[in-house]
C-alpha cells in the first residue's frame, strides 16, 4: 500500500497533462461564428472520425482514470 501511495501522485500528474493536452487538441464544432449566432444550422451534427475520435475517447478514459485515482488517494490517506 505504501508503494501505491508513493506512485499515485506521479500518475495523477501524468494523467492530468495528457487530459489537458487531449482537450486542447480537440476541435470546436461551433467555431466563432456559431458563438456569435451567425453559424449555419447544418454544423449542429458532427461525426467524429479518425484522430478526432481517438482524442475524444482518450480524453474520456483519462478523465475517468483521473477521478478514480483521486478517490483512491482520498481512501489511502484516510
């Protein structure tokens, strides 16, 4: 248990860097025109393909792992 408590903060740092990177690399579907109200209505539905799909799934997995590691660190310290 002591080994897990020592490794866990480093794993959280690595996961947080990966999570921030994947979120920042994802493209916005709306763009600036959609934010100002002048976007076209056909851009509402967007299908993820290729690398964009991989980034989406990677960010979801990293977010879940980060939350689980955070709960695990709370349980270990208690």
